[in-house]
């Protein structure tokens, strides 16, 4: 019975879904800090590197964000399995660094 229970989560993930990355891991990887005066984080405390506090924990959330009106502001790892959504104005240098940092979560 225990062996059968262990197989179910693996099968569920094998159907095209990815495992969710906890917010705490994204916060740590990107060195996110709560931005004063708004529901956002800033990368390393930089006010020109703000991202939404609604972190994209899996490929389904990334896909929904990409389908929305701010799809050009979505920053992900290469597999698009985890990401964040930038808040304008956003420094392009921050986007490059964020992509590298998100890649480390894989």
C-alpha cells in the first residue's frame, strides 16, 4: 500500500504539470525585499527592479501571466517553470540578472 501511495504524486506530475516552487525559494533566489508603499517586492531593494508580489510558482502560473496584458513584463527561467512579473519602470539589467537567478532554482 505504501508503494502505491508514493507513485501517485509522480504520476500526477508526469501529466505536463510542474512542481510548484515555494515563494520563499523565489524570494531567496532573487533577494526580494518588500517594497514600501505597495504590494510588490524589489530585487535587492532597488526601486527600479520591482516585481509583483504574486510570484509565479509553476508553469501554469507563468502561462496565465504570459496570456495577460503584461506578458512582456513576465521574467522566467529558461523552461518557463517559475517566474515573476515586473512592475514598470523596470531596469532591463535587473531582468537579465533575475533570469540567471531563476535558472538556479531548477
